[in-house]
């Protein structure tokens, strides 16, 4: 097994090289455009065209996957997962009942019949639903009960047997002070007795070798619950742990769906389960720029769910308690514990690890602070924190380069290059696509005039972008189908703004996504590590 901990203190030269690499590539992509424009405008034009065509192909692919993802989510949400889960309690009986469904073309039904048949034939390898316990870890710092109350209500409204099979763990930060303790008191008052257990774990401030973030909080709670499980003579092999933020609200079918997939997955300790994070809880309340970013992120997660080989842990996800105990839970040394958990698990299991998509929504809040100005700032801070996932580039590279590595070469390196390319594209593509076509004409006008390709480049790029806009139109259409019901406090005209807001997308891509990514990568390259989780204020409109 490969060492899975992030290094403390001064990094080795090799580690520092890979920490600097993302920023080098991202900045280098823009510098290369400038150098080519000065030396050979024709070469610069070819460079731009290659990048634009690459993004064009991706845009078409995203449009297709967005439609596919929306249709799949709709079909999955219609399944009665609670019923299917109950049938796993007596698979022999229901395998006979469902025998006729082995030829069904209805979404998921044939697979369910096959699952029943397989489990009924191989007894002992598959646990029963009644043996499974779900633990939901809800992490918070100083958020009010106005934020956590609706989250707990969502859990209580689940079609899963929460009274007998769901343990809710409130993982709070002691540094939150009196505000946090007041929220804890409110939760105890309103929710005691609703779930199998409601447990509160306070994470002490200032523990050694920890960043200020969600990972240390979850890990502290995880270790506490590991002892609690042992004390209550429960089997960690039959416990599923879900980690979530305090504003995350799972679909009412989530735990039934999760438990079903957990049971029918043979290698269940070497996988995690990833629902579709949809930033729609308060989408009607958020300002237009934040709505566009929230919708874009939701569709990115939807598209990712249709490409399981590319799927990574993000935000709320679920994993086996036995696996988490073995790997000492989450990392306490990074502010991006969710994305890093994929790589932590990947190397812990020597590459024999995967993420299974749960194509069902897990609602989250769009960024919304108490004032418009603070909301704009908070959005940038959130994206910068996400972009700091570039720190995983060095973490992955040094482990793949070890002479005693246990991950196969052709298994690990393609994943590394996708990780690296993803962060470089995140930063550099938006400004290059937006302004690159004009760079040769602006930087080297005399030489550019002599090239027909260079002179026509802005027009060529514009034509390609006009065709690619089909991807944006697809996103706009699908965004309207996933919106929650309009609150009565807003007039119907608000719905028109939900369409017009998409003109902000190019601006958002540069001002927010690209700039936030560059900021995170440059800080990483300079060794100015982000070791504090910048909280996103969660304002609630009543």
C-alpha cells in the first residue's frame, strides 16, 4: 500500500516541481500565444484554431451528455427505490416474482431482476437491507438553525427507514463559539428521537497537523464514531457513511437508492458513491451571476455522472465505514477534502478503487451572502477553494513516480494527465478562446496583414463559436427543467431573467472561473499554501 498522507512542512524538490507545474502550463498557454503572435502569426492562428476546435468538440459532447444526463436523472428519480430495496430482504421470493422482468425494456427493471436472481443464487455474500446502517455526517461551523433545520427535515422526509437505520452525526466546530452551541441546542430540541440516533461531536480547535477545514472536522467525528460503533457492537462492514455540508439536502429517495446500490455491489468497500450535486436549493434567491455559475456547476456534475470512468468525489459522497477506518478517514491536511478523497482512496487501494454514480439530485445552495457585494466576493472565494484541487497534481505524480509504486503504470498515468489537463484548461481556455483570435493582429499587425488565415481568424473563430452555441442553448433549456418551483414572493417575470441571465456566461468564465483558478495555482506555485477553509456565508431569505 502506498503512503496516502500529504507531506507536512517543506516539500522535496520533486514535489515542488509538480506543485509549480499547473501554473506553469496555465500561464505558459497564454505566453505561448503571445510569443507565436510576435514570431509567427500563422503559427499562432493554427494554435488558436486547434484549441477552439478542441473546445468545439467538447461543447458538442457536453450538450449531448447534458440531455442524456437529464433524461437519466428523470428516469432514475421515478424508480421506487424503497420498494426495490425491500425486495432485497427476501431475494429468493422476489427473484421468482420478477422473473418476467428479465426481458423488460423499462429503465432499470431488467437489471433489478438480474440483481435479485444473482443474490438469491449466491447466499452469504450480500447483506440484507435490515443489516445496513446509514450514517450521515453533517459538518458545520457557525451556521444558524435556519440553515440546518431544513436539511434535517429533508432527512426526516426520506422514504428510507430513518427511525431504525439512519444515524445522524452533527460534526460541529468548537471554534464556532456560542452561535454554534445555540444551533446544537436547537437541533437537540427539535430532532431528538426522529432518527435511530442523533449524535453530536465537537471538533476541538488547534489540533496539531491540521488545516482549518472540513476534513479535520469530519475525521475527528469519524474516529469518534468508529469507537462508538465498536462500543455498540456494530459491524463497520455494514455501515455506509455519507458526508455533507449543512446546506446539502438529499433527494427523499437518496438513502434507499444508495443502500440498494451498496448491497448489489460486490466490492463495496473499494468504491464510493457519488450523487449529482445540484446547486438549486436557493437558486431563485441568488443574484444572476451566481445563478449562472450554480447552474453550470450542476450541469457539469450531471455530465460527469454519465462518464463513470471520469467521475471523482465532489461535495457530498458516501463510502464504507470499514474502508474509512482503514485509511484513517479523510485528509486533515487539505481544504479540498472531497476531491482529494478520490486520490486518497485510489492509492490506499493500490488503484483498485472507483466511483459509482448515483443519478439522483443532492441539493446544495448557490452562493448567497447578506449583501450583493459580499455574494460576489464569496463566489470567487468558493471557486478559488475548488481550484486549489490543483494541489493534487503533485500528490499524485510523486506516488506514481515511486520505484515501489503499487498502481499500474497504464492505470495511474492517464488519470494524472487528465487531472493536470483539467486544471490547465480551467484557467487558460476562457481568456484564450475569448481574445486569442485577435492576438496576432494586435501584437504583430504588419506580419499578420500578409496572412489570409490570420486576417480571417476572428471570423473563423466566430463561426465555430456560433455553431458551438448549441451547447449553451441546450444548457439554458435543461436549466429551466430542473429549477425548483418559483417561490410565491417572486413574480412570473423572474422566470424571464432565468433565461436572459445566460448572457453573463462568457464574463463569468473569465472573471470567476479562470481568475479563481489562476489565483489558486499561482499561490500553490509560490508555496503560499491555502491552509484555511474559507467559509462560504449561507444567508437565508425568509
